[in-house]
C-alpha cells in the first residue's frame, strides 16, 4: 500500500509542474489569441471589438473554403504516400544489408535541408529539368512546368513534401522495429510465416504504436504545410495552392488580419484536434485488441 | 544461438542494391545544391547546365564569403547553445512526463486527459500564439535566448510525449516490478532502469527536436528581436530580400549550417540502432 | 520521501537556469549622451547605414545614434511595438504599412521640422494620399524613391535600330517588330506573383487616377470603371512574353534579361543589382511605360522607397530632428543614392544612376504617380488576383471580384472614412 502511494505521488509530482509549464506557454497564449479573434486587431496598436464577425466571415470567405479543401487533399495524399514508402524503407534499412549506417545517413539527408534550399532546387527541377526531359520524351504533359499549372501544382508540392518527410517517419519506424524482439521472428519463421503474412500478423501489430505516432505526426505536419508552399508556389498559380497555415501566416502576420486569422487558426485547431483524437482513439482501441 | 549468428551474416543483396539505387533521388538534388554553392552568380544560366555543370573555377570563395556575411561563428554559437539546451531539457523533462503519463493513461481518466490535453497542443498554429507570446516573454524578462529555449521545450513537448508514451507501451511493467520488490523508489527505478532503456527513443526525440529548432526562423526572430543576437537561420535571411536573392552564397551558407546537424544525426543513429529492449526482455 | 524531494529539484533547476541566463542579458550601458535608436527596413542598405551611423557619431558629441537594419524588418518592427520597445525613428517605405502604423497613431507630427521644405512636393503629396482619413500635420520625411517602367537592353536596341515608344500603339508595334526579327520582346517572372504588380502599377500610373483607392473608399467610383482600360491592356502583353510566363520566377526573369534572352523587362529600378550580378557589363536603360494613347498622358511610376518617421513615443525630439538633418545633408543623400541606385526625394542637383537616363525628364519635372499597390491591403493579395486574371483572361470577373473583395478587406477603413465625412459635413454646417 505504501509502495502504491509513493508511486502515485511521484507521478503527480512529475506531471503537475509539466502541466503548469505547458499551460503558461501554450494554453495561456492560445486563450489570448482566442480573445483577439473577436477583434479587428492588426497585431499592434489599437483595435475594436467586432463580436462574432470574424467567425461568420470564415464561412463566407471563398479563399478560406478553398484553402481547407486544398490542405486536406494534400494532407491525406501525402500521409498515405509517406507512410507506405517510409514503412518499406524502414524495413529495407533494417534488414541485413551492406553499409547500413551509410545508407541510413543518406536517406535522412532530405530532412536536414532547410526550406529555401529544397524549394529552390525543386523549382529548378520543375522549371528546367523535367520539361527538358519531357520534351525529349515527346510528352506534352511533362514539357510544361508542373508548378505553373493549377491542375498539377499540388502534385508537385506533394512530391516535394513527401521527399522531405519520409526520413522522419522512417526513423520512427526503425526505432519501432528495434523494439520487436528477434525471437518473435524465430518463432514465426518456424511456423512458416513469411513475407506479407509475417508482416501482417507478427510485425505490424508490434509496431502499431509507432504507426499511430506516424499517422498523427504526418497528419499534423501535412495539415500545417507552410514551408513547401512558401518555397515552391507562394500560393499560386491562380491561388490554387494556398494552405490554411499559409493564409494564417501571410494574412495574419504580414497583412493586417491578425484578428480574423486568429479566428481561422482557432477553428483550424479545433478541426485538427477532433481528427487527431479520433485517430488516437480508433488506433488506440486497435492496439488494445491485439 | 549458432543458427542465429549464421542467419545475420547473410547479406540481403537485392535490398542493398535497391536501396543504393534509391539514393539517386537524394544525391541528385544534393549535387545541384553543391554545384550552385560553388559557382558565381554570373555562371547561372536558365537551362539544365545552369545547375548541373561544373563551375568554371573550383573555389571555396562562396563559403568564406557566406561565413563573413552571416558572422558565422557567433551565429553558430547561438544556434548551438539554443539547440543543445533545448534538446537536453527536452529529453530530461519529456521522457519523465512520458513515463508518468504513459504508465497511467490507461488506468486513470486524469492522466488520459492530461495526455490528450498536451498532445493536442501540437496542433496549435504558431501564428496565433506568436503575438501573445512576444508580449508575455517580454514582460517576464525572457525576450532572449533563454526564452527561446523555454518555448522550444514547451513546443516540442506534445510530439515527444507522443513518442515516449508510445515507446513505453512496448516496455514491460515487469522490468519495474522487479526493482520495486528490491525496495527502490519509483523515482530511482525510473532513472536506473526506464531512462536507459528508452535510449533509442531519446535519440529519436533528440534528432527530431534538433531538426525543428535548428532550422526554425520564426521563434528566434520574434522573441529575440532587438537583442542584437542572431541564430544561423536568422543571419541567413540576409541572402534573400524581395528584390534579389544570391542563391550561390545562400547555398554555401546552408550547406555549412547542415554539417553540425548531420554530425549530430550520425551520432544519434548508433543509439537508434541499438535495440536495447531486445536484450532486456530475454 | 526522497523521491519527492528529487522530483521537485528539476523544475527548480530549470527555472534557475532560465533566471540566470535572463539576468546575464540585462546589462546597462553608462553613457551620458542622448541615445537615438533607429530601425530601418532595407537590409540591403545595411552597409551605407553603418557608414552614416559612424559618421554621425564622429561629428556629434552629445548624441549617440544606433541604426539597426534587421532582416525581415516589418515582422521585427511589429514585435517591437508589441513589446513596447519602440525605437525613436523608423525608416520604412511609403506603402500600406505606413498607412496602418499611422492609423494606429504611432507617429509624431513633425510639421515643425524645417527639412520638410526641401522635399519635393510630389513625394509629400504621396504621403498625404497614404493617409486613410486626411490628417492634420506631416508624419514622414520622404527620403529615397524608386522608379518602375520598362528596362531595356541598350545594346540590343542600338544594334537593331529600335526606338523608344511613347504611346501604347508604338509599344505594341515595337513588340511586334522585335518578335518578327526573331527575338523575344518581353520576359516575365509571374511565378513570383508580386512581379505581376510591376506592369500593373506602371500602366495604372498612366491610365488610372492616382487617388483611386481613396475615391472608392469615399464611394465616389468603383474599380470596375477605373481599372477597365488597364485590365484590358495588360492582357495584350502576354503574347509577347516567353512561353509559360507563370512557370518562371523573378530570379529566372532577371537572369534571362541579363543574358539577352529578351529585349525588355517590365520591372522597377530595384531589379538592376540582381540583373547586374548575372551580367556585370550589361548596358541597361529604362523608359516610362507608355500605356496611354497620348504621349503627354504618360506618367512615371515612382513611389517612396524609404522615408523616416519619428515615433510618438520618442522622448528626444530635438535629437531625432538632428539625425534627420544629418541624413538630409546633400553629401549623405548622394551617398545613399549611389549605394542603392535610388532617386532622391530632396530637391537639388543630384547625380542619378545611368539606368534611369530614359526617365530623367519625368523625374526632373515631377511627372510621377505612385505605385497603386502601396494602397492595397497585403491580405487582399491583389498580386495573386492579377496572376489569376492573366491566366484566365476574364476582365469582368476580375474587376467584379476586385470591387467585392475591396469592400470586404477595407470595411473598417471605409467605415472610418464615412464617419470622417459625416463629421466634416456637420462641422461645415455649423
């Protein structure tokens, strides 16, 4: 009994300071931002209260609606591509290969590069290299810059976004694969479980917590896409690639819409929390079943 | 035991070769970056040769010039200080929090709430926090490097909490119970048993946190504004103004800034690789 | 018990570390001189401002001037305002940010500063136009202007015997002729949406009233009428540009023009350093964009690139004025203009960079009109709207959206203007 109390007390003593710290520098400023969402605050100087105007505007503003559609399309496609590829890559890099460390180092590189470098390099590839290759192959479709066509620009951004984030998800999957004990495979090997079957019934259930983490992190990172947009299209062509975060930053910070974009940010926050809690509960239930 | 050793010596060549081929997708853009960093603006042309051909003169002039323009050593020092402090504090605090919360969230509604509360903080767009935080840190007298470090510890808490509590699910309670029977306190059990076991996760969390802090512009820009101190990404803003970008200098500078993180990753990678749990369970 | 003590240690340690490092930064300098702190927004001008700062401090014993030229200065300035660490003088552009800061009541009335009389009337008028509602007093000293229009490759023009056009028809004929000779007349970098504003502004200078935005705010007219001609004419440029102009960035376009891939480039004088970095020996000249059908109607597109305002919170007005006086001394103005290829706002005989040769008569006579986009709220992203329009080519949809969006993004300002007008009527009636 004494032991249980000691355990409980220690846990509380760890948790409470953490909670206070988190509240002070995350929740408190969020609440202040929430208050600004009822004003026409520009980010500085004086402001007026405007009631619920910013929130009603959100639902009538065509740009906001378009940005939600674009962002969700982007996030869903990217999440799927990245998770499939990084899982495959993690298995590859975790298998018995030569030069394991070197290869892992190489595949990690894209994640270290900053936004401007990646943006500029890929702009160059999309503007000069792909069209040249496209015309050489006689493909009309490829001979145009993907970034200047409203139908293809988002796909180009997906490609760059995936290229950059696969590394991070691969690392998480690799660290997950490390927790899978060798003997599970040995036992599985004896039962004749190989390939897909082995993955489906032995490995995947064991790395499910890491799958959860990756799904949530992916959705979060891609829903908040900003750097790639800034570096590749700045919301163009014809405003077809304006993401929600891009609007919040550009119009809230550089423009004078701090109040309105605070409302947008708050709505966006609620939307992602709902999605993520849903993800966490569904996947959490799955984990428990296993 | 014997059969296992034989098994692990067998190299999987098809996968190795596929992975090596895949490296092209990484090296090709990187090669372009290096070529651009070595050239002069006057060598840039609007065609394939502009980025792919070798420079006319091989010289590291762009690198020395970039170091001068960004006041490299001072900016690097600030970046190192901020990232190192943020990572060390993050690992200590977040792993503890992950332990306390992760071990209890299944059995306790309170801890489950705390978990969801903190993890959901991950989705707060920074833009909404920015102005209130600028004012708050300034009023608390931490509108400086210390404030940036503190904010990073808070910003990366949700992600790291997610990582640590996820990892803990695969660490059996039995490990702790053995120690408890021996009379060790929970606090001591944590530091002597759980903390070392989570080494691969420390390395992962450290890598992800460093990546976020190392390249971050916004937080130091607004929090440290007016202190006269620069981090590397802040100093690198110099290369890009609306009416002109010197990509050659910028790329030289970016490649320089990339090296410390890369070195850090390579060190951490060994830790991620060592699956400690494997040994521990047996 | 032991566990409890230990677990209380780390938050305390964290706080202690924070407190220590915070304390280390609060050094105070003991200096009897009056401190004047200035923040200016052009990081590319950092060198010349360092020189000016040193020169000022060498010649003034009682005032210590510090000039900061931060990167991303507008964000930095806004955070300084939030932190209430407000500088004494700010150097910003004559654009919507100035209007907004003025509207937030942050600047000091400097009508009693004698240096204002030396500033060209046309630039003071531009600043007046930037006020949302007309204010009493003066709040900025215009310092440097820039000019936009058409940059051209002088060597190419001389070799082919092309002449400078002065009307819209002549311009189209010239483009046609260049094209017939197998050359590229224009090159655009419309992938960077802001470059869409370069031809737009330059054409509006000729075709739309300079105070159109204020007139719309007062409800006197709509953009549908005022911008119709500009909107229709700007579309005609596209056939003379390279294939897929939306696929190339500002940098690509500068490089292409520098390499002689096009004869002309519709952009401002600010692009010259970037072009010269690619081709240092290039002979560049410029002419005013001839969008009007009559040559006399054409105006040079020129605005205030840098102006100084004293903040309301400044405690040493006299010292701040002394800094302004110093910056306005002829040799210092010339020093700045040489470093930045800029046009001085001060009256006087200054040497101008050679690439402005073609615009010189307009500058001398003050035949100029401001950039229209200096009046557009940034969040309305008119640049992206123009890009969309150029791609889709439907003037009615574009202008209709322009009017509708304008009302939406400016409603607080329009309300203020209406209130001001109503009050004015009341006063007039008394």
